[in-house]
């Protein structure tokens, strides 16, 4: 149905009304409606943000004392109307509160300039406020100073009452009255002063009977002697009443003259109270301001259902609401959610719709910062069972009736939420209808989020480019839903597993499993395995991000060291520069080690390579040593050490500014300024050697079937390295025939690989076009594969070959870190 109450909109408005402080704010909250105008939405969200700032700095606004004056304003609008004193007193208190709110606006102007200006601009109605304050007390009684005549009349009444009481006291003391009185006191009946007389003795006292007691024993008699005084008192009271009415009528006329300002004040107070109610609710929900755009993605990160959060407030111990990520990009405007029963699919659907309505009504949403949404003109939902016996509607008939309404109005800018798509009828026909509905809504330009248990709809969502699959995660160890969404694949319903957990007899569950088709069991197993791999990939990606962060931190430290070196004196600058290069070398070594370890993980490898290239760029940006500073000259001959690396050796040759240093079995060509004299008494350099591990566990064939092109390239590179170490001369790569894409990717990799001497299509008996035979370089078998793939300076080969090697080094990342090219390493084959 196209009703927001299906999403809990009315309960949310009632929740919001609980945070309002005035009747105006409560009514505004209960009638709150979302807007579809982007400027109005952004203004309301900014107003809520300002109200939150005001609450945290100055506390809530001083709304105390405000009552609903709208009925009083309606009564005052007719000409000649008269409001009573208590009603006018409520108006007076409202105007006094308005003055206090203006002061609050001054105090919060720094943190909430917009709200501060609105508070200061509230209509003051100063003249009316002063007139009411002079004429009325807090309870609405007219003060004596309300007018001179009223003051005179009230003084006369006080004097008449005193005379009456004194006259009656004297009569009560007369001897002839003692036997006639029931009791000795003076009272008032019908506004006239009387005395209690026994009914059997009333003829003893001349006067007028005004009342009789319930028992009939006592009558209340106005003595003849005070009749005239009582008449004067009544006359004075009538004159006071007329003067009071005149004053109240005048005050009401002043209220009527200020009606436009007072009605504007009521509206402004409702808006302000609603803004602070939204802010108070946002604070309680720990909500954030979303990013609202006219078009774009729906991206609600760590979203929580506000009504579920509010339910936990009344409980002493309650589990926190599990947040879900709801992502429906503009490029794929449809999302199909599957997964186990009772896993939270419907809650995710309702959360999506309710948070969109909240944001478009100016409310902050319980989601992570940075959440964004595109404005919707309508939010249409079919959630729950709307069957009706009175209307002769079954579950499916009700669904059809509701979806027909949606199809009539859906279009661009419409968010459609469909729960249990395809349910309520034959599964195959329901699935076909569900697919057709999804296509129809997407063709209309709507954004669609649907839940389902039907396998054909899941498969359709996987193949339709405008749709994406998501599933509610399932904890296979605890055998219960995890209440979070995993994107990119559908999920099984786990109906039998959940049924067993909820207490169904094991025999029933066993029979149900026996009735399942083999295809259904395989599909469930595949989906479960896919979910497990997704989780493992997430763990690996998190580890890669951590390693990248460590490399970035090393880069930052290197840059800080370089900046510090710039500010130092010439000698200190030279030392700091060498230290920064040493840190970079260590970082490059670590990144290189990580790249070798992550060679099979393409995503992590690319990230590590990116980090390495950033390190190389940072190294290039480091300031060169001060040319004016006198370098530590390296001796022409004798023992030297490579600055920053600590490698010690002896100069064995010179070519201009280039020097050849022999350090044991390692020969290095560097510039002279990279050398320094070896410290006195330093031990002689030890021969450098490389241990080559012996690999006897590497087969001579690699299966690539089912891999993507990028995965196949990474697998081939690692396999060739292992094959070289194992001493293989010829290996076979099985890639299958298929479309030929995988074979072309493998051949492209082999053409650029330095370990490959040649390759050819396998003989028909060995696989034919579905396999490739690779001949490895004879001279490189058994040597360090990494060294063979990245020949250092001084290694033989044609200039074109050396250019290719250098280009491959740049792509491969930090495989050979160091400040200068290195000569070939001698291989120690004795280990």
C-alpha cells in the first residue's frame, strides 16, 4: 500500500511528539510530513543540527509556562467578545515566556545562528503584555489598580462589609436574641449577610428568611436592621461586576488587535518546539545528519530502526539493535534481499523506508556519519499480510490489489519496498510474476528493494544488470541469523535448520531433508560456501588495509624526518637525510616482503604496489643534501661502507664519479658521495650469499579452469617461480578452450615473463588447444626466481631486454629496494 503507516511512520511521529515541550510542538510532530524539495529538506536538517548544538551548550529552551492559547484566540476574534481573567492570564504567561525565549536566542546565537535569529524575532506584543501584567495577578484575578473606579468600588465594599459585620455582632449580643439563635455566628446567603435562627423561634426576630438547613431545624434570617446595608452591599457588588466586565472587554479588545502577531507566535513556537524535539530525539538515538541529494545513491551505513532502539529505553537490560548497511546505488537501482527466516529482512526493508521518510522530514537518522540518500517523491510499500474476509481478499489477492495501486503511480523518484515478493501462490508462477514486477518498476525509473525466498528471483537478480543480490548473514556455528547484510550474492533460507532450532522434532526435520531435491541441496551448499569465502575475503582485505596503513605510517615518518632535516644545520641536515633514506629503505623492504607474501591476492597486491610507488615518489621528493656542506670524502682506496645501509667492502674500480665496491661476493656500483670511510677496527666484510630453497613439492602442471583472467595471471606467475626453484624444464598450463579469453591472458603473461624461453599449444594427446606447454630458461633453473625476474644493474642482456626489465620492476613494486642498482649475487649452493 502507499501508506507510510506500513513502515511505522505514525508510531515514529508519536515517538517524536514525546520530546515536544508545548502543545504546539506536539501537534506539529503528530502531523509531520516528509518533503520532496531538496532545499527545504536541507534547511530542516540544518535546523535540527543547530538545535542539537544549542541543547548541548545552553540546555533546552525555557518553554515552561506555555499553554495552548489557540482556543482563547478563537474566542477573542469576534467583535465585543470578552475573555475571562484566567484565560487572559494564560496569554500573559505565554508572552512572558516569549521574552525569555528571546534571551535564550541571544545566548545560543554563536552555535545556532539561524535558530537564534528566529527566537529573537518572536513577536513580543510588549504593549499587550504590559497591560495584562498591570491588570491581572497570576491566577487571573483583576488587581485593584486595574482602574481607578474599580479601586474605589472595592474600598466601598470593604467598608460596607465591616459595617454589616459590626451591626450584626451587636444584634447577636442583645438579650432578646439569645433564645432564638441556633448558634452565634454570621454567614452569607444569596450574597446577603444573615444569622442562624431556630425554626421554632423565627417569629422572635423580624427579618427576611433566605435559606433553610437540610434538617429544617435552622433558618437563615436577614435581620430587618441590616436590610438597607445589605442592599448597599449588593449594589456595590453589581457596580464592581460591571467595572470588571468593562476592563476584561477592553483587555480582550487589545488581544484582538494583536491577533495576527499572536497567531504568528503560535506558529513560530510550534516550529521551534518541533526543531528542538527533533534534536532531543536525535541525541537520544545517537543519530547523524544524512547527506541529501536530488539524485544519486541510497547509502545508509550502520542503519538502526528507530522504533526498535526506542523499545530498549524502557528496559533495564536490553540487547543493542544490530545495525545493517543498506546500499542501493543509482547504477543498480534494485536490491533483492534473501536469507534465513527471522533473519531481519523485513526489518531491513522497514528501516530503509522509515529512515528515508525521517530524513525528508528534517530528522537526523540513526545511521553512521556519511550516510546519503536521493530524495524520493513517494515511498510505496507492500509489507505484511493484508488479507480481509470482509472484502473477500486472500493474501495473494490483497498483494495484487496493492501492487496494482503502486504500478499506477510509480515512476522516477519513487522508492518501492516489497516484502516476500512472489509469495502467496504457486512458487514457479509467483517467481515469474515477481521477476515481471521488478522489471516493470525498474522500467518506470523507480528504486526497488524487495525480499524473497524464491530461487528463480535470486537467480534473476544475479543476472539482471539493474539488480543486486544481498543476503542476511547466517552464523553456521550457532545456527542462527547474524542480522547483517552481505552483498553480491543471494543466500539460502535455512528453513530446516531454523525449524530444528525452534523445536521441531528431529524426525520431521530428517524427513524434510530427504524430500529436498539434490539440486536444491547443491545450491544451498554452494551459497553457504560462497558466503564463507566472502567472509574470508573480508578478513584478508582488512589485513591488507592494516598493512597498507603501516606502510603509510612509515611514509609519514620518513617525510617528517626529511622536513626536520631541512630545518637543521648543514651537518645535522646531512645526517637526517641519510636517516630518512634508511627509513624508506626499510619501508620498501617490508612492502616488498608483503608483496611476495600476497602474490596470489590481487587486490592486496595492487594496494601494496600503490604504497610502494608512493614511497618511491616520497623518496624522490626528499631534499638533496646541501651542496655547500662538506661531504665526508671516501678514500680513493681501502675499506669503505655504503652510507645508510652499513654494507662494508673495498673499492676495486672507478669510472668517473662511479665506484665499484666488492663486499665479499657482492659487487655494487655506486656514486662516490654514497660512500664513507669504514670505522677504524671494523671487522672485514663477510661474503654475501643467497640460499636457494630446494622445492620438491611442485608439480609440472597447473590447472587454471574456472579462474578469472587476473586470477590466472597471478597463479601462472607464482607457479613459474616455484617451477624454476623445483628445477622443472618444461611445464604445462591447462586453461581449457572456452571463449579463448583465459588462453589469451595466459599467453600475454608468458610473452612478458623473463623465465619463459618459449611456449606452444600442447599436442592433441596432451590437451590440444586447451593447454599450453612452456619451456623455461635452462640457465635460470634452480636460481632465485625473484632475482631472475628482476636482473640488477650489471647483468648481461640486450638494451631492449634491460628496458623491459626496468619497466617490469616499476610495475612489480618494491622487489629490489635500495638507493642504487646492484650487481648479480653469487649463489651459495652448499646450503
